[in-house]
C-alpha cells in the first residue's frame, strides 16, 4: 500500500541533530498544526506506533536508527496575546527557533528573554528541560503551553504549576515523557523590564563597559558575545551544549567532596543545598581536550562533548560513561547527562 504523502520514509537525521550523528528515521511526519498530530494518531499506517518528538535536535544523542515515528515539530507564529499592567503575554509556535523568538521579542519591545539568547533549539523543547542560562530559567518567563496528548489526541493546556519545573527538569521528563506534543508556548515578559545582571560574566561586562543601566539589546549582545567565546558553534563542530547537569548536593556531601579536593567549585543554593561545577570536576579528572574514538571533550569547556568528525552515537556514549566513572572514582558523584539518549 503506498504511504500517504505526509508520511516521509527513510529520512536522514544527520542534519537534524546538532551533534551531527548519523541515524535514519524510518518514518517522519512534519507537524505544522495540532491537526497534523491528530491525523497521525488516526492513521491506520502509524497511529498505533511509538512516536519520538523532535525539535531542533540540539539536546539529543542518536545512537541508532529511529523506528519510532518521528514527529518533527514545525509550528510557526509569534504574536502578542495580551498586555497586562505587569506583563506582556506573547505566544510562540513550538517549531520556531528559540533564539529568533528572543531576538524578535526584544525588537518588538517585549524584552525579558535576553539572558537566554543563543540557546539552540526550538520553542517547544524549551519547557521540556526548563532551559536556563546566565541567571535566568524559562520557568521565570513562562505563562502556559498548549499541546496535543499523544494517547487521546485531545488538546491540553498546562500552566506553570502543572509543568513542575526544576533545574533542567519538568513534567515532560517524567509522567508526561513522550506523551505530549507541545505546539505553542505562552511567555510572560514582566513590565517594567529589569535587567538580570547577577551572573559573574555579566557583572564583568558592566564593569568593563561602564554601562550600569544597559538596554535589553545590550544585554542580548553581551550574552551572545560571552556564549560565542566559550561554546562551540554546532554548525562548525557537532555538540549538544553542556553534556552533564551540575550536581546539586547536600551540605554534608559538599563537605565530603571539599575534603577530597579543597578547590572544588561549588555555589550555595537558596534552599541550603550546593551546586557543584561539573565542568570543573571533569577537567580535574584530566578529560579536557581528550577523545575516545571520534568523540571528544571540548578544549575550551570540559562540560561540552564534541563530534571530532563522523563520530557515531555509541562513541559519544562510551566517552560520557568513561567521564562518569572518573568523576565518581575521584569525587563520589554520579554525573547525570543532560541530553536525551535515543
Ligand atoms: C551549543 C549549545 C548550547 C546550549 N546551551 C544551553 C543552555 O545554555 N541552556 C540550556 O538549558 N540548554 C542548552 N542547550 C541544550 C538545548 O539547546 C536545549 O535543551 C533546547 O531546548 C533543545 O531544543 P531542541 O528543539 O533542539 O530539542 P530536541 O533536541 O529536538 O529535543 C529535546 C527533547 O525535547 C523533546 N521535545 C522537543 N520538542 C518538543 C515538543 N514540541 N513537544 C514535546 N517534546 C519536545 C524531545 O522529544 C526530546 O526529548 C545547548 C545546546 C547546544 C548545542
């Protein structure tokens, strides 16, 4: 039986993941509106098959060809839905590039996302891991989202409380993992705008430039410059950003680790716990710049694993496991990967 025209077969995913790992999707459907999801669920060809939701592929390690039906989210659109005394509510299609939304909201006079500039990937994936950088997390700018339930085909709306946001975490990594396609995200951009400048590298920019009251565009430019100086551009060298989460430990655990190495980089958290710098621990174990096969640890930032050219997913996973073992052996801490391994 011929496949329906909306169902693509044997699609290479190499250019659809920022690590540049080789993998083929046996079947792929582009989702441009909610009805496209329902059409998949109702279809005799693939309705009952397992599904994999794909955004920009910037938080993925593909270790195999994908038998699940790939739902490539490409919902577009950006609009101001409400102006409240204390916030602009802006809605973005889940398939939009996150950085473009940051850029366009500033250009339109709705600032507030600038600290999250240049994070690769799509709007729809941003709530999945509650993206964060330079002193700001999506949760602080999130109003609600809409999506389609992959079991019932019904439309769903989730507010901030229902998303159970945590550090690089949300309900979409737990109870709702693989169960919902997010199609639109509503952002709450506070009025009046107040810059978030508490992060050390931003404090340095203020000191260097003498600009104590930057505009949103200046903060955006600073963030872009800081990120470009230390993170590899996936277009030039394949990677998925930070490969491990920074471990959060109790004060007792932190004391134990400081006992093992008094230089360990750690930050006190508001709830009394401590966040440890995973990149520092990886570097302390001697991994910076090293490789296993064609997968390596980035020379400028040990938290980032890179594709040194034609690596396969298994090489990245082998390298990640070797790093985890070293860090556990030296510090007694199990590093948790940030990207989703398929
Ligand atoms: C150079 C670089 C720098 C990075 N810096 C940061 C950073 O500073 N902070 C940070 O938090 N992250 C960072 N990341 C990680 C990554 O950019 C984010 O996690 C991003 O949100 C992933 O978006 P994506 O569209 O590429 O998701 P994908 O990789 O396509 O998917 C990631 C997960 O989300 C799910 N998903 C994707 N779209 C949807 C949807 N519409 N509905 C439901 N589920 C969906 C997928 O099934 C998968 O489980 C970085 C990555 C790179 C390559």
